[in-house]
């Protein structure tokens, strides 16, 4: 193996924001495959035509001649952010790059993240430089029914190149944000009661629409019909224990495929969550007390939920202030520092996220035939002094133009 410092220098000097998808070999002292091979020491990954061609122990698999070689201390599959407004909400934080919330009415089921996503948003380059290769990008938190989320790779010059799944979820928001947005205008919802009632009414209307009771085409009802039919997951933004309970009641009433996001007070109702079929997508671990609905936030939430046997994935959500983005890698590190196992964190942000999105045949692990999405580190990925050496998406190497 070549000296690591020489490899770092080689990675720094390659030109452009990304190279072509040439064949590539990546050598790792430690490889976390997130697949059936588990962890491989002194590993080799052969990438061909943008896909993983071979994975194994160095010296036990044949490496192609004349192919670029990269070396790293640790290699992980590309990280997956399970809910963010990245690409809809931009780094300049001005009206021109804020397209995540359509606040002309509290129910906006007809909207799609796909139609607001900007693949050239500079923040995409920023989060990619910290190892995120796939994002579930959604509308924001201000509407009761915010619209439909989509899944994108953090590479590609057009939406068509970046998109993996045009519709991956329908976003519902409980708690203070819709109340503050519309209550201040003397519009409903001004209370949590109204929030729940308006969501239930929209779902009942969609059920009737799905039964063919309305011949007129209605984009919102058509989109919600897929939710009540179980085709589109219902992602509920919830912070407080009572809001989590409301989401669970609505999901039972309409037999929804329920995803719970943020779940700040989830540790207060671990038994209830463990018995439910809801999938938990934690919000930023570093989310602190910023009002009554996050007053009980704790860094130990991931560890407490994990200890109760509750599967988790992670998201960075939305921030309305600059720098706009939490960094998924750092959020995982804080969770680990507060008792969440590192191996669980890696799986949660890779293969388990891919499985939840229904994309595990393509992404989420380093296995033969899958997309060549991976991130290379010069040390422990969750140690503050470690660095990302390079990111590979579909076999193409990337470096940041921001950092």
C-alpha cells in the first residue's frame, strides 16, 4: 500500500468538481460494507462503469492494470440523509432560493419537491464534501400537508440526472410551525385540534376520491389517495410526545405507512414506539431547546431509542438560518458520543436508510452490482480530527469547491 500522505496529495490535486466515471480501485485499511460481507480489513474495491465490480481482501482478488488507485484508512458506503430541504432551500437565504414552503394555504399535497429541486445549489456540494451521496429532499415544515418528497443523488447537472425516486413520501407537519404560520393570520389551523382535524378531512376526501366518487381531476386528492392506499409513505414531522401520539392515531385510522421525523421526545414513549409499526427518522441530534416543542431535547435520544430495540435512520431537516444545513456526519458523531453504537450509526445512515426508501438494490452498501457510491476517510469517520479524502458517486470522484 502506498503511503497515505501521498494518496491525500493525489486526491487533492485532481482537477474539476468531478472526474469522469473511469474505472477505479479503492484500497481501505477498514471497509464497512453495510452488506453481507460486514467489515473487511485491508480491503480492495474494484469499480467498473460506475458500479461495484468486486469487493474483497487485498491479495485475494485480482486488481485491473492501468487503473487509478485511491487509498484510505476507512471507507463507508455513501451516507443517506433521510429528510432534508436541501436543493429547495438554498445557502443565500433570500426569496430567490427559498422554495421549500408554499404558504398560500395549509394543505399543499399536490406539490412535489421534484419541481423545486435545484441540482446546482451550492449547499449540495457542501454536504457531499462530508460524505452524503443521497438525499430525501422534501418540502418544509410550515404547512399541515407540505407536499411530496423526492430522492436525489448529490451529483448531476440536471434534475433528470440526479433523481432516483420522483415521489418517495408525503410530508405532514404537526406542532407549532403550522399554528404559527396560519394562526397569526387568523386562519386555521390555530390549534393542534384544528391541525389534526384538517389532516383527517383531507385524508377522508382522498379516500372518497380513490373510490371514484369525484370525476374531476384533483392533483392534491390524487396524491393523497396514494397515501391512503399505502403506495406513498406518510412522513409526519413531530417533536412533542402528544404530537407523536396524534400521528400514531391518524396512521391507525387510515392504515398509513407511517414515517415519524424529528421525534424529539421519542425517548419519553419508547414502549409505545416499539409496539408501533412506525419508522423513525430522527431529526438532527444537535437540535436544542428552542421553544416548548423542543424543550425536552436530549443528545441521548438515539441511544435510548436504540436500547429499546427501535430501528432508526437519521435526517438533517431544515434550518431557516445560515449556514442552512446540519451535517449528517457530525449529527451521527454526536449521537455516538452520547451512547449510540458506531456500527448502528453506519448502518442507519447507509443500508437501513436505503431499505426504507426502497432503493437498497442500488445504494446503501458496497456490494457487487450496486452503484459505486462511497466516502473515503483518513481516520475514524466520527472523530473530529479526521477528514474526508474523497467521495465517489456512480464511480465519479468529487471534491468540494466550497471547503
